[in-house]
C-alpha cells in the first residue's frame, strides 16, 4: 500500500500547477512529469505517453503519426548512414512534433546466464541494461511507417 505522498508523486498534472523558479524563462512552457516543456510538446507527450494514444502496439489501430528524417549524414566510409528521426502526431487537428514514439514492449528482468555457483555472468544486468522484446508485428508496422515517411528502408540484419 502506498502512502498519500507516494501516490501523489505518480499523478501527472494536466496543467502547469507547479510554479517555476523566478529566474526561469517559462513563457510558453508547461510542467510535464517534473520538467518544463513547450506547450505543443507537452500536448504530444500527454497524448502518447499519459493517454497511451497513437502508439505502435500489438493489435492496436494504426497510429496517427508520420516519421520524418530530422538529420542524415554519411560518416565518410562504408555503406551505413547515421541519422535521427522525429515524429509528427496529428492531435485534435494540430501537428505536434516529438523526438519520441510510444511502443508496446516486454521488459525482461530475469538474468539469462548464471554460473554453477548461481552468480550472474552479465555484468550490471538490470542496473545499466535489460532485455527488451518487441513483437515482430509491431516492428514490421514501425518499419513500414519509416519507409512511408522517409523513403528509407530499415534493415535489421546483425541485430
């Protein structure tokens, strides 16, 4: 059972009901999960993460999101290019950009390799890294969205 303070800490305010430090320039900013973010970004963050809408998931409706290439560069040699994507959500008739997407995943915190003595072979497992599984159907849908939005295909060889 949680104490009232703990439960209140997990409530995400809908508006900027916490005041900013007096020296902070927060014009056009609102609080989201303890951080000041632009209002448009907060709207998209609430839509995708708090309300769990328009995310990629198993047996979910297609999300209302467009994948965009934010930057793309060739490191100078080899066939691999490096780049960043961003995502444009259509929320209540407005376009909202985020550098994030929501996606259903399974997080596995059970160690996979243990010595005969019962010790973990994976250094810092569960502290600095974990296994995350993504259903193939969700991955395929995301790859389709990347191809449609950017014109580039996602390759998964070597992963």
